[in-house]
C-alpha cells in the first residue's frame, strides 16, 4: 500500500511545524521530507571496493668482526747485588753447541834453546769442542802439527824439526758490548798439551852443547852438530794458554788466535802458533 501526498496534509503539517518551532526554539529542527515506506525491497547499487595493502619488512643484520693481535714481549733480566740492581750483560749465545773447524798459520819457536837452531815455520790445527748456549764456559780439543825451518849449520840435517800435538782446553767466551754483540766474541783457552816431536835441536848457551833427541851431553864437532843425531820420535806433556777473537756469519765463525805452548825434554821447549781459521756449528 502506498501513502499518497495530499496538499491539505502537507499544508497542515507545515503550519504546525512552524508554530512548534516558534514556541520551542531550543528543540532541534526535524526534517520535513517524508521517507517513503514500502514493503518491497530496495535495490542497492553494486559498489566495487579496492583495498591497498602496504607491507613493511624489517631485516636484522648481525656483523661479526675478528681481529688478530700480535704481541711482542721483551724481557729484561737483572741481577741484584748488595750495591743495588745491576743489569746482566748480554750473553754471546746466538749460536752454540758442538763445532768443528780448521786453521793454519805460523809456528814461532821461543827461547834460546829452541831459536838458535830452528826458525819460524808453519802450523795447522783441527779444533773441535762444545760451546754451551747460555754459558760462557765451554771445552775445546785440538789436533795440530808444527814444522820448523832449520837455521845455520843445522840446514844440512836430513830430518826436519816437527811436533805433533794434542790439546785439551777450557774455553771462556767473554761478553762484549758493541754493535756486533751477538756476532763478535773475545775468548780465552787454556789446558794440557801432549807433544810428539823429533829432530828438535836444543842449544845450551852455558855449555855450548847442542842436544838432538836423547843425545844429551854429546861432544859437539862440525860447527856444533852432534856426531850422532837422534831423529827418532819422543813424547812430553806440557801446557798451553792463549786466546783470540771470532766473528759469526750464520753458522760459521771466522777466528784469529794465538797460544803459548810449553813442554820440556832436556830443557824447555816453547812455541807460539799464530793462526786464522773457520769453525762451523
């Protein structure tokens, strides 16, 4: 059923609304438009809906860093004495242990008994030993040979004055403060020596008698040469002492050395070998 609009009804409502509005101004105005009512369903227009979706992404990045640190440690060793604290000198121990070498040089006779009949000759050695690392004291052994020139009337002798010797020594290496502290050494050696010799002419300045070998006290003729010459080998113990300097290059040492060698047989016999050599650790 449909409600139709009547001019009379509309007019009456308008008049009534006007009067009500004048009588009560505090009330809210109401709509004058009538809303049609119907039992039939009202069709709704189709509406398209568009949604916009915004997505937010959060990434977490973890960075790991690895640092390598190299630390160099330098220790200073000191020793305490009653006078205070004294820094220990640098020990010459860059290279050490067992070594072997070879050297050669001059053999210089010493003393009137020896130099009257023999002149300077040559000398060779094969030294070997042990220099402990961390200690200045070591041991050294050497096998050597000396050959001397003949002088004056002894030049006509067929045999040549010669000495084979074996040494057993202690070796003391001394600390040195220099630009070459670890490559430069001063050292000393000293110990026993065993000598095997022959044709050594010993001249006694008091009696004028020359002795060769065991022919002691032989009456001299022919310009002092004994009529009987003992050119066999003889032996005698003695001692030796000396020192030298050495420079290191990698595992090789260059050294210069001199020693005093003393032994006795019908008097004192002395010689001084002066040599230059190489040794290897």
